[in-house]
């Protein structure tokens, strides 16, 4: 491939990313509005007794809604930017009343994907799970759905804030990810797959990858709107480390690493969790091929 071809390809990709970025702040603002709507909801409407993880999510959202710092810290994993998600200060009576009214709009739905080290586990008689379990709830309010990640620790269930904190960072960013970075390569690959650009996708996966596997379950025509492209560009991506396990679309289980030539990065494509394994090949990051349409189609 000539240098001119490479330049043209990169320019086209930048134009494509910039086209989606024009609506970036609006899309992130919508996500922030969704989270804000969730934060204003304090409890669930009358329903059967919630399971322990569901109760933890509801209590956490209530803590965020009513600026309860102590409960917020008790119900979430420590994160250096956690306070960016927590508004500090007393609520006015009007704000409290609005929070109580908004409880009617909050709905929590378990993804039923609780797992320990990537292997599915069933709840006990009390609806609880063993220490080390990780699961997800979809929390929906007026602003739309948001994915909530939970981790079962010895002291109880904790909300993992990393993806929400990343969304907050993206809202403040004024430029796309650096070209060639793991973040950029993941987004370029996902965008190429959604557009059914197999040649471009082949450039972004590990050399020798099975493209039939990569495009398994893909539609015959690309999705005509920019909805999926926007989800790709707004997908929060978090690098995970040792002791964190994820099941890939092929069913294999991978563990996070701390390495200069391999990464495991987990995105949230809307309300679907999407793990990626990247390897450095000839000083460039490339993604290990997986049938990602299994996840795109959810």
C-alpha cells in the first residue's frame, strides 16, 4: 500500500470520526442526563423484595440522588475521580421533592450475567452471590438506560464507577483519541465492522486473523443510520488488570494483564459489555478477532 493510500485512508477515517464527533457533546450530554435522571431517583416503586445486588444498586442511586457521601463511599469501589459523579451540598426542599417524584421512573433490570472469574454462577436461596461475583443491572429513567457494574466483596456489593467516570472524562474531552492508540484502534475496528468494510477491519486485527469469524452473524447490508456509529464513538473503554476475568464472544475467558505488549480493554456498547484483547504487532496495536456481531446484535 502506498503512502498516498495510507494518507487517504487515514484522512477518510478522521473525516468519519469528526462527522460523528459533531454530535459527540450532545450524545454525551444525553448520557449524562440519563445518569442525572438516575441520580435523582431514590428508590423503587412497589415491587417484590429486591435481591441483595438490586438493593445495593437502588441504595447507591439514592445516595447519589441525595448527596449522601458516606453511603456513596460505602456502596462503591474507590476511584480517583469518583467525586466528579457526586454533587456535594444540601438539597433544597424542591430538589428533594423532585428526587422523590422521580423514583417512579426508575426501573432496574438484571442482565442475569453474574459470574466469578468469567464463569456463570447462580444465586443462593436469598438471591445473593458468592464473593468475587461480577454482574450488571440496566438502570432506566427518563434519560434512557445506563449499565451499572457491580462487584461482590466480603463487605457487600459495590458499584464499579470506572465506566461512568470515563463517560464524564469523554464529556470534557476536546479531541478524539490519539491515532494508533488502543482506544482509537478499537473504535476504528468497530466502525469498520458496522460499515462492513472488511478490508479496513483486516488492517486492524492481528495478522492472519479469521475474517469469517470476525464478521460472523453480520447483516448483508450495513445499518443505514448513524446510531451504531455514534454508540461506537461514545463507548466508554476501560483497561482491566490481573484478577479481572471476561468471557469473549467465542466463549473463551481472558484475564486482564499489566503488560507493554498486550491489553484487555472492556467497553460498554450502549447497555452491552464488550471486551477486547489487543496485541502490539510491529509496534502497532491490533485486536484479536472475535465474532463481535454476537454483541452488536443484542
